[in-house]
C-alpha cells in the first residue's frame, strides 16, 4: 500500500490547467469594492513578486499555467478568475459590472478564441466569471454554484446553464465585504465545498446546507482573511498566509494547505482564487 492509497479518493489531487495574469500594472486608482482604498500606497513590484511565487507554486504542484499579457490601464487584470467560466471546454465569457474593468473581457475572449480546445460563448448578461461561478463535477451529477447580489446578474445564471448544459444553483450574497461568490464559498474537491454562512441570505444558507451537508464551515474572521479565496486541486489547497486558522481546519478535514503571501493584492480586494481561472477542458 502506498501513501497515496491512504488518501480518501475525493481528496486526491488532479492536475489542472489554469490561467493567470501578472500584476505588472496593478494599482488601486479606483474603488469598486470595500477593500479598495485609493489613498493607501501599493507596491506594484512586491505584488509582482508575490504573484510570481503563486504562479510557481501552482507549477510546482504539477499544474499547467497559461498567462495572459497584462495591459496598461487595466490594473485589475491580475484578477484573472473574473474573465470567464470554463466547463468541459465551453468558455462562458465575462461581462464586467463596472466600466473600469470592461476591456478585460476582450483579452480573455481573445485567449479562448485563439485555442482550439475551447468553444467561446459570448455573454449578454453581466457576470464576472469565476468570481461568481464555481463548478463541482461530482456533486449531484455535476452542478455549478452562482452568486448574485453585487456583481453578477441572476439572468447570467440562466445564460450560463444554457451555455454549459449544467444545473446552476443561484445563491444570494448579502454582505458587501464578500461581493463575489469566491470570497464567500470555495470548492475543495470534486464534490465538497467550504463557505462562510453569514455572507449568504438565510434562504441561500438553507440551499447550501441541503446540497452540502459535509461542507467545511468558515467563520467571519476566516472570511475576512480571504481564506475562502483559495485554489484546491482536490488535496493541495493554496491559501494566503493570513489564513492560518482556516488552514488548520482544512488540515483537520484531510486537505494539505500550501500558504502563499498575497498581501499586496488584497488591497485590490482579491487573493489566491481571484488570480487563477481554472480551464476545465
Ligand atoms: C475571484 N475574483 C476574481 C475576485 N473575487 N475578484 C477580485 C476582483 C477585485 C477587483 N478590484 C474588483 O473589485 O472587481
């Protein structure tokens, strides 16, 4: 028996393909979420160094990382998870809520359209990609979870269901500090999640509890540390260094946390997951 045989099947790592974009032009010059303070200094060089450690960490874990070319004038482009939602090679494109980020959508679209393995579906409804969509291939036959309330329109959930041919469960976000689904809920493996209940309406809390009775529960302090803005390959969970308390909860649940410092990018209102789109092809 090998060490791998001792890991429950659901918690075995699976090699993934990711899309990232270096924060070469990262600054906080507008405020479109409660974390952004245009008066606080930002060290762009430090942001690039921290991002590169994250990119290298994903490569060292055995994953494939594609990178987009960063564009001047698009300081939030580092948050590449917002550019689309890809399931089984179908890339449902993003349509950003705020004009400051609108031009990022074209860069993501060009990436998908340049690669034969993806079929791009242009959105008509406002949606911020994996910021508000998550996918679990082995839960309930393969379902997407989708947030609304701050950024993505509920109509985009129906559009995504039509584009991807998967059920999409709409969940209402109610706390502006957790303005995207991916700062309130995360996919840990192909069938289970972690989430902070207080970020959701009472009705949505009931929906999540019914679908995921074994979910790992985060508290407010975990959520404020952006602990849920993590990326898991099913076993290795890449999470920011501020989230040690939640990392301990993940270890207790059988996962393997890998800590990465992304403090500079938190000034833009994002962390690990925001920087990484998963390309499920
Ligand atoms: C998962 N992702 C991508 C996020 N949660 N995104 C962070 C976006 C931050 C940006 N300043 C904004 O407010 O749009």
